[in-house]
C-alpha cells in the first residue's frame, strides 16, 4: 500500500518537473523570438520603398514596452525612449544604410521574477552606409524584457563595456 | 578480394554494431573537441593586421591557460557574452602596470615597449593609466587608424577564452 503512494508521489513530482521545464523552455523560446523579430525587422539587404521602411520601423517599435531605458555609452541611444521615438530613430538610422544586419548570439536568459526576463547576449551590427562607410560593431548587452498582455516586450538595454580604456 | 571490392568496402562498409560504435565515438569526440577545447575561428576585421588577416581561419585553443597565465605579447581571444563572437588582441600589460601612448609609442611604466609585431606606425596619444585589478591590458597590432576607432583596454582575466592555434 505504502509503495503505491510512494510511486504515485514520485510520478507527480516527475510530471511537475517535466511541466516546469517545458514551460520554462517555452518562455525561453518566446523571449528569443522577440530578438529574432527585432533582427528580422532591422534587416536591410536591398532597396526599400518608403512604405516598407515605415512598416519595418513601426514593427520594431511594437516590440518595445511603453518606456524603454537605454543605458549605453553609444551616444544617440542613451536615456528613456517611447516605442514611437524608437520607431522614428529606427527609420532614420536604417535610411542611412544601403545594407544593415543585426544579429544576436550567446543568449543567457534568466527569469528573476514573474513577468520579467533578464537576457545577457552578444549583439552584432554590420552594414554599409550610403556614403560607403562600413559598420561592424559588436557589444555585450544586458536586456530586460517585461511581459505585457502575454507578450514579451523590451524594456531595458545596457551595453556592457568589455574592454575599458 | 579485388581492388574494386576493397574500395567499395572502404566507402560503403557493412552496417555493423562495431561500425556504429566507432562512428558515434568519433562524432562525440569531434563535438567535444571542436565545441569546447579547440573552437574554429573565422577572423573578421583588420585590428590584428598584418599578423592575422581579415577573412582568415584559425582555432581557439582553450586549454592554453589551464595551468598558466597570459604572458606579455601573447595573442588572446577575449569573449563577449559567450564564445560565438570574440575579440583577438595582444597582451601588453598586467595588473598594476602603467600604460600610456605618446606620439604613437606604447610606454609601459614610462619606458617604451618593444613591439616587433606592430608594422603600421601611428600617432596615438593616451594619458597614463593603471591596469585594473584582475585584468590585463590588450591592444590590436594594427594601429593604423584613429585611436577612438580601435577597441582596446582592460580585459578582465575571466574573459580570456584561449589563444589562436597559430
């Protein structure tokens, strides 16, 4: 009789662990998906018409929370911005490039509290400006995403200074 | 057995448990070796020219500092968040040492450092600074660019992943 209960309890614990791991994994995937979307919308690999540029900028803005804190030593990004301001900035920045590619690597995702994800990663931006100048920037970034109405939205970016002069 | 049979047997061996075990072992070894100990590197950028060329291929040997610490003039790989993207730089100074650039010359504790690997002269000026605790000071070999465009400085020791294999 006792053995039956022990087996049942063991099974319940195993199911709980599997469920928790599965749920956490799916949250991981959802968080990563936001970065993939940001990468997709930021990409510029050919000539775009104004409508496509505006749509991409608007889609980028939709990935961000109401107030987004940028804490970086890259001058134009610092401060608190709204999604509209980010859309405008994205549109202006992308228009300076003939090609632009933003990619993310080495994700380390943590959930310090419910509805908050902290992500440490490497971000790499490559592109060619209209004046022919090449961009090739890599930075380690700490990001925070907040869950709003079941969607993970970017709410904070901090660039980690890897080499300090 | 004819030569043709031997060649066929070499390229299309009989599917036996022994073969499967051998293939699995090789796959596991390759995964661990090239995934954790000897990571393939594709070098991008010109910061280590002319010693490491843009577009060249190398490996990052991660066990180099298992029982030792980086030495002056070593070329090291410095990681960002992980080891997918890394910086390749030259070690020039250690914790507590004073680093300075004066008219393109790298001064270490006030004395010019001999750097035979630097081929492109520069006119950099950088005020004296002390290398931070638990850090080393790393710089690229190619200084033929404005100082603000060159990524260099204090790298925490924990960020040193390994060295290029050649």
